C-alpha cells in the first residue's frame, strides 16, 4: 500500500518538479500593482462570471463584446461591424 502511495506521488503528481517549483516561488518576491483594467489573464474568469449572472436577452457573444468595449479592448468595434445583423434576418442556431 505504501509503495503504491509513493509511486502515485512520484509519477502522477511529479513530486520532484512540484517541490522544485515551490522552492523557486518561495525565493521570489511578490509584486502587487494597481491596474486600470483587467489583464488578459482575467478574461476566462470574467467570462465564467457572465454565465452566472442574472437572466438576460443578450447572447454570451454580445455580453463579451460589451465587456470588451467597456474595458477598451482593441479591435472589438471592427469585429462587431462585420457581424452586424440585418433587420429582419434570423440566424439559425446550430447550423
């Protein structure tokens, strides 16, 4: 039983690499910066939170575009212009 535990720890979790990474992190200093808008690393977290908010008639794509405009993401308006819907045009989902 102990051997199986040790093998799982060594091979599945790569204990040696994990230990080395944690030791490198321990030696580094933490730098806290105040930012004006979310960084690209925050995007998946913010999109995930959009799915958990109140009910809305907007599609997820529209909500993400609105969020990107709010934070001043580059190239959003150009993409939106190419996707503008024509009056009376109904887009089929799943096709």
